[in-house]
C-alpha cells in the first residue's frame, strides 16, 4: 500500500473502533468509494492490535485491579466487586468470540458489501438515540451483573454485520439497562478487550496458516498510528460523552448512510 493509504486507514481504525459508528464500515468505505485495494489480512491485524494496545494502556490500572481480584478469587474462593466485574466482562465476550470464529468465512463472503453497510449504519442509529433518551442513567459500571453482561454481550453478535458497530450496540444495550453514559461506554470499551484480542488471535492464526507476504513497515506504522488515534479517542470520548450525549453520533450515522446511498 501507499504511505497515504496506510496512514488514512490506520487513523480510521483508531478513531472509529471505540466510537458508536462502526470501524469495520469505515474501513470498507475507501475500498468501495475510492477503489482502494484490499488492505490485506496482515494490515488488518496490525490496526486492530494498535486499538487493543490503546484500550489496554488506557485502562491499565483498572485491568490490573481486575486481574489481582481474579487471582485472589482463584486462590481464596472469595469474590469481590472487582472479580465479579472481571468475570462478567469475560462472559459477555463469549458469544461474539464463538460466533465470530464459526462464521467468519461466511461473513467475509456475504456481508461485506456497501449495501449492508448502509442498511446497518442507518438501522441501528435510532436505537442508540432511544436508549440515550429513555434509559434512566442511574447505574454505574461496577453494578454490572450476570444478566446485564449476557444481554450486552449478546448484542455484540450483531456487530459481525459491517456498519452495526460493536461499541454502538453494547452502549445501546447498557443504556437500555439503566447505566449512565460514561459507565455504558466503560463497559463497552473494557468488553472490547477480550473481543478484539480474540479476533486478533483468529486473524493471526489465519495469517500464519496462509503464508501471506508481510510488509513490516506498513505493519509497524499501522500499529503505532491506530494505537495513538484510539487512545486519544477513548480519552476524549469518556471526558465529553456526559455533556454531548449520543445525538451527534446518531446524526452522523444517518448522514453517512444517506451519502453512501446516493453515492452508489
């Protein structure tokens, strides 16, 4: 790929992975609209690894507390708020990991079209707005329970559809369950860690078994650029979301869907 394409695609991945607007859809748009070639599996792995490193880095203190709590539970058998929260995040991630592994080839062949992107981009936007308007916004992320984790995690299955947005769906579900905006976003972002890690592992396995050529300069630049962009995005999003709400993202999705509809 050309240097411009590497930078643009890395920035797209980094800035859209954790926003409720679908990173997968945005990564497909340059291919369909500007006729850019497929970035390839290796580069796809790289930019997702960058996003993974960003979210781990941002939540490193929280993750450490969760890991310590899980370790203590395994040693003593005593649950704490942190250990329960950690297990619930893992449980919520299982549906996406399992179905993503089983159906990834079918999804790659049948769903990665511009028409699907347009439909899903527009279709799920009103649900996010409804959740933001009618959710009671009283629960904090520490109040995540098993039922809520399963429900939020199950909505991630729909994120296998390009344009649906994993973060958008999980935030929508959390808002409907009464979590406040920041807590819904935190749950979504932290639930992304096992989801992105699992998807990256699957793609790394595919990359290793297919013996595809790897452009290491593009890979390193992609990891770095997407990681920096994702870190900035997470920090700004959590800082501003209580003030701005989700209406700007809903309007953006509707506008994007309309532009793409008239562009094809």
